[in-house]
């Protein structure tokens, strides 16, 4: 398997200062890092694609550490996360699934062993395609206040023979979250759900 070929890395930080109602005491930060990589399986069907997941692990860890640094560098500040992939038109949806293990493993490691499964989405799309990356709490998937999403994309990607892989982190709940459910303060931390 060839080395992962990176064409572009982009980082986006959103600072949410207002959502109607009173401004929050501390703005919510939502960050994303996107990486356009060559898709080694573009243009033809390959029955065994799983080995490329191992090749993607170092990229995932590098991206997670870069995103964490862009959000201030303190793993304790990160409360939400998610991941995704946009596969260019010469690829197939399953190529995006190659990001599940490397992306999730990387964020849990960078954050010191977060418990919850990292939510994910993927699609096949053309140049400029956008993706809504789902977000949940890093330690308990049932914390409703942290159910969120961040829309991301590259204006020049993915090219047909590329995959854009994405990681997202947030520093808190939705601004003015108030629809009940398990509160972050009540997380038991046993199973990644509650």
C-alpha cells in the first residue's frame, strides 16, 4: 500500500457568541480539520481495502493533535466530537468507512481516553460537497445537550480520486441547550453511553 498522499489540510474554528437569548458567559468553540488525500482505490473495485485503515492511523493522530492545539491545547476543554469523510466520484461509499477506526482512535487518544463512540457520517460527493458531521459528548453518547453537527467542506475537494477526511471537536453544549435528558454533570462514565 502506498503512503497516504496529502494534497491539502484545512482547519476551521467557529466561535459561537450568540444564539438569540443572552450571550453565553464563554463562547462555544467548534473546530474542524479536513484533509484531502489520494484515494488509492479510486476508479476500480478492490475486494480488500481494510489494510489502508492502518495506514491512515498516523494521519488521524496528527489531525487530532492539530485540531486540539487550534482549540487551545487542553484536552479537558473538549466536550464533543465527531468525524466524517467525503469520497470523490471515482470512489465508493465504503472508502469513506476506512476513516472510522483511524479517526475515532485518534481523537480518543489525543483526548486521553474519551469513552463515547465517535459519531460519524460519510458520502460520495463532487468538488465542493458539504458534509454535516454529527457531534456527541466525548464520554457519554446520551448527553442530549451535546447533540450537534458542524457543516464542513473544501471548495476544491474532493477531486474524483480523493477522499476528504474530517475530525470535529467542540468545547461544550449547544448554546442555550434546554431540552432535558442526561446532563453532562450526571455522566457515570461506565460504558460511553451514560
